[in-house]
């Protein structure tokens, strides 16, 4: 009798837990997709369950989040232009400007759609587990759509070259 009581208690306890936990479980959010076109360059970004993918017409994509008022961001642009010239056959660079104070220009495409850029940036910061302060600049490298590495803050161009060459397989 005692064993039967214990068995029923355990059965009821676990059944109740399963029903309760399934009632409180949220369905995963559907994937969020973005398509950005600037000039003749198009990239597609996809976010699902904290993961991100980014596709461009080339093997590698370097995505830059920046503002016009940030000294490190302004210093990074000429360095990225050098990378764009050196690796342009295999590397797309695409900027997302996160302020509307002064639209920046470069040899690579830059999106100035602040609302959309902010929405995408929020998802990128979440995916890379960045601090709540949302530091800038942020660079994210993708190879064939898959995340490779990210950088927070200004990065020496030599470091970027090494990681790009590693991703290419040179």
C-alpha cells in the first residue's frame, strides 16, 4: 500500500509538472529576415533563436555597425576601404550607420535607414552577447552566410586581414 501511494504521488507530481511547464512555454519566435540593397550590393540577414546568418554575393561579408560621431568609427572607415580594395573579389563590406547626424560615405555600401539599421543592430548585439551599452564600432565577419567572428571597438587592420585570410583559407 505504501509503495502504491508513493508511485501515485510521483506520477501525479511529474504529470502536473509537465502540464504546467508546457503551459508556460512560449513558442519560439519565427525567424526574422532582412534584405538590404545599397547601390549594386545586396545582403540578406536572418535571425532565429539568438543565431544569425548573413549572405552577400561574395564568399565573405564584413558587417560594420557605426555612428558618424564616434572617433573610432571614423578612423575605421579608411582602413576598411583598404580591405575592400585588397579583398574586394571575395569580400563584401556593408555598413549600418546607427545615427542620422551626418550620413557617412565610403567605397563600400552603407545603409542610412536609421529605423531599420537600429532594429537589425539590436538583433546583432543580442546574437553576439554584447554589453547593454551597445558599444561601437562593431564588425561581424561571415563566411558563406555563417558567423565567423566579431570585433567590438576599433580593430587594427592587420588583425582583420589575418582573420579574413584565415576564413578564405590562405
